[in-house]
């Protein structure tokens, strides 16, 4: 079969399965998740065997140690996947909720019913646990899924796919509800993102390069997460202790995460009070610092920040620091150089915090809290399919709700429209 | 100036204006709308003069009478535009609403604040009143707008643009909050839909061809309205009077609208009771009928429906009729051939209506009501920027809310994240 017909068949099957999933009961979906957990437990020895193949191929291909680590499955990680399935089963089912049912002058009632998106395509890199993660969240939200994992995880993903399939069949849900592509052909991605007749939305999970490429070529809506160039602004009316703790936490809790602070903005009137202590704390932790001229004047250890630095998500122990004249300058800087992901103000001034919340154009705006909180679990969603930097549809951390849509429903009793 | 730099300047100005609009007060936005209404009143004689030019050019270019009618501005239509501005001023402002503020285990509160999308690009055909319509809805929802009207309405649109600008300036809002492109170069559209750095969403208003072209080429999210191939399904447990009235209304209220019924599905057990009367009513109104074999057997005036017919939005006094074995066949037909716009069931059976609402994958699903109700005004939005057939973001009739987004806000008091 050609790739074209293979992908068309996958798409048709997903669309057909999505119709059945849309009317599946919560109980049936939860039972499928538990059955998948059992099937994964049963497949554990084979999964580890197949993962060894992926790891060997990965080493032979010269993957770096970070990639190999993401690829690795061991008992603890398989435990985590099984736990994840059970946890998704425990989440409330978003589907079927009816809201805003209002009575209108014509005599009809209209409201909105929460429904699945339909078919979700997920494209991700070499972490096999994403297969379970994505499949379980899509299933719970009533969506059929087409999964395309990184070719490095091919053998592991096929075993996981089988376990998913066993779980679905055991509760009489169509096994095509979750399809893991069994090809590593790159063209498959190209086809997946250009089949609007079969795929309703694409969620790419991976590096910026992957996401950018997919967004550019897709003919299907993409829920995407690009940069997390997050800022903390320390106002001249900040509490110094809170400012110190928040800035330190936002940068140094973890360096490779999208909600880490990459740029620190400090009001000039408070810079001498807060920056020296922060600078030495950052240097103690091994954080490389670059800054504006005024910041550089405060320590010989601070290099110059280029225009490029202000735009950069380092994803590393590096930070740019800028001293600003007032909050307006901070907001303008954030809206210009930031990535509209997560930005925080530290201030005790009520009016300023209110204005900052309104004017900063980011998916999460924090007041006196670390940017680290921008996370689906911290927001109480119980799960996260990703963080969206889009403004359309889902913005910020995306839980189950982000995988749903709302359709209008109208109740009449023979009503017709006159004019 | 090259088109490229002209469009970049327009984009930069829109982005800058959007920052100011996002923090404009409701009062300021409403005052701008009233000032625009006054300015339009003052410009009335000149607007009519310039519209005469457009009409003359249109006739010289050989536009058909329908297009010329849409292009025409007279006193009544200008009254309508002025009334529209005042009406948008009277709508509640969606911006700034904070909802779902929950207290989380970490001690933070997180919720969502409703915010403008930012910059909205609107591309439309030769109806100059859309200029006012689109500008007023975008302004009220705090968005900057870039408007590209059909070249046929160029002179009229420039006068309207001036009136808008006068209104904005009079309340100290940036006149770049609404920019009407002063070029008819087709390349301008190509540029407008590929500037994600300046434009957050595109709303095309016009024929299917325009919308399809824009969706394919856009690198910016598009809120689009494609076909309205709407169905009414008459169940075997339908009330015959309601069924007759609803089917007749859905088809014949107006033929050229997207919420008109294009296909009628009838349960075989009730076909002999309801179809003969409906068929003669349709024929009386001059509606051309095509149908499946069983339908054709009911009247010599019914032609055969081809596979293509089931997919077709006629936008005309023409209807396809199919007799189905049960509701499941009707739902499968709708989900396969329909355009996911608006579909209705007529039935007195509670369980069937509930299942139909869940299983029909359309932006509006009606129970015992005419498809004609699928409309922003009938839904109580007070205004409508269009009807979306997308599943992402806004689905169905789009009012002011569809031009907004929600960002997360987090309130802490020095909170940092431990793990």
C-alpha cells in the first residue's frame, strides 16, 4: 500500500472511530483506561525488550545522552505510565456538559454542549511515555487519536500501541480510536497535517524546530507551544523578600522548562536594594548573567546583553537582566521581546498589579508568584497535553478542556422563524 | 513605498494600537462608537457621492445586479450603519471579566481574564456596510482591526474609514485602531494573512471561493465559514404539524442564507404521511426537488438526486430529499454529507432527540426548531461577525465573545514552587 493510501485509511478509520467515541459513556472510557493499564502491565517484559532495541539503535545512530535518557524505559517509568492511565481515569469527564441554556424572545432555548474535537493528531519526539499520555487524554475527552512518535522510539511505541489496542477492544471500543503510525516515513507527518477531512487538530510536542515546521506546513489547526521567554518584573514597591524568592525560584527551580524565567526586569529605584543579593545568589548557583549597562555596572561578573538576548529563551542556567525606569517600560519590554507565555510582577502596589494583569499580553500573568506555577497540574487540571502560546482556542496550560469544543444546541417545540 | 513596507507599517501600527485598545475603558470605546456614528452622519452626502463612483465603476466593469445591489449605499442603508454603531455601543463589554478563580493546594489563586485577541484582519467583498460592522465589533471587543474590503467598494470605504478615524481621534483612541487598507492590490491580502507577528486572527467574509483561498494560504488562524449544507430529519415519531412547518420554514424563509435547509431526511415509516403535503408546498413555492428513488416514487415532479447533490449547498430554491430507514442512518448521512453547520431533528421521542443532539457533529443542533434560528441575533448575541464552521476556538454564530481570548491570571503573595 502506498503511504498516501495508508494515511487515508488511517484517517478514515479515525474519523469513523471518533463518531463512536463521541457517544461512549464515561464508564466505558474509564474502563478502557484501566484495561490499557492492565495490558501495559502484561506487556512490561516485552516492552523493556523492545526498548532495548530502540536504545541500541539510538546509540548506534549516535543520539546524545539527553535524547537517550528520554528514550529509556525502565520499571519506574512503566509504573509511571500505568499510574498516569489510572489518574486520567479519575479525572472528571468534560464531555456532555450543557451550559448557558437561555430562553430567547423567539421562544427557543439555546445553550452549548461540550463535545470532543473529533480526531486529534499528535506528533512528538522520542519519549515513548508520551504515547500513553496523549492517548489517554484524547480518549478521556472522547477524541480519536493518530499518534506519530519519533522514529527512535519505534519498537517501544509498537508494544505500547498493542497494549492500548487490547484495552480498547476489551470494552468494545474501536481499536482505531487510538492509532499509532507504524511507519517512520517522514512523509507520513506531511500527510497527517494536511488531511482536514480526517484530522481536526494537530498537537505537536517537541522542540521549537519541529513545532515551527509543523505550524508552517499544516492545513489543519495546530495547538502549539513555541517559546517560553518568561519575565519577572520587580517593581519599586516590591516586598524585597518576596522578590528575591520569586526571582530565584523562577530561574533556578529547573532550567530546561518553558516556565523558567529567562529575563529579569528591575525598577531602577529598587535595583540597588534587590539586585546585589540576587546576583550573588544566581552566581552561586552557576547561572551566567548578562545585562543592560546599568546592570553590568553592578557586578564585574555580568556580561553585556545583546538585542538578541532579550528575545532568547535560554533553556539553560543563563539569565538576562534589565533595569527599567518604570512599570510601563517593563510591560512594553515584555510585550515586545517576550513570547507571550508567562510573566510575573512582584509588587505590593494594588493598582500596579491590576494594570500589569490587564496589559501584559501573555497566556499566564502572575502577581507575586513564581512563573514556575504555569503548569496544568499546578493549575489543578490533573493533566496537561501541553502549554499553548496561541491566542485562539486554548491559551496557556491545556488540560482535557482544551481537547474539547462546544456546539450550540437549540430546543424548540415546533418553532419557526418569521423574519 | 513598496507594498511590503506599507503592509509592515500597517501591521506595526495595528499591534501598537492594540496595546492601547486592550486597556481602553468601556466608556471610551462606547464614546468612540457614538462619535463614529456622528462622523458618518456628517459624511453622508460625500459618502453617497463616492458610492456613486463605485456604482459607476461597477457597472462599467459589468458587475451583475446582485453585486451592484450589495455595493449600493442609500439613505436607508447609511441609517442602518449608524444604527448598528449605536447598537454595538449598547452591548455589554466582554473584556476584563475574571472567572473560575480557584484556590489551589499551593496557595495560589488562578483564574481566567477575558482579553481581546489583539489584531483582527477582516477580508470581505463589496459590501461597504461590513466596514462599519466589522470595525465596531472589533473595537468593542478591544481589538485593533485591519480591514480589506472589495476593490469595487474602494471609494465608499475610504469615506467610511475617515469617519471611523474621526470618531477614534475624538476620544483619544489611536486612529490606527481601525485601518482600512487604501490599496486594491491583491498582494495586500496575501501579505495580511501571512504576518503572524502583527495579525492574530483573520476573519474572511464572503463567498466560499474567497474563504477557501484564504484558509489555504493563511499563516495566521482563520475563523471561517464554509458551507451551510443544513439538514432537517423528520423522525417517525415526529408531530406532523411541527414537521411540516419546520421543514417549510427551514427551506423557504430565505434561499440564499447559510442556515437554509438543503437536504430533507424523512423516516420511511412516516414518509407517506408527511412528504406528499410537503412536496406540494415546496412545488407551490417553486422549489426544485430531487430525491432518492423512494422519494421519486412519490411524485413525478421529483428528479433523481446524485451523490453530488447530497454534498451540495444549493443557496437556491432547490432541495434534495432522502427517505431513511432510521435515525442512525439520518445521523450517519448528516455527519458524512453535511457541512457541520446546522442540523435539526423533528421528533416527540425524548431519547432520540437526546441522542441526535449528542451524535450530530455540527456547530448548531436543533430539536423541533427550524435551522433558520442559527444566527447570532436569534441566539441573543446582539451582533454577529460571522458563523464559524470550525471546531477550534469559536464554533457556530460568532458574537463579541468570539473576538476575545482568555488568559490565565495567578495571584500569590510571595509564592514559589518547591518541586
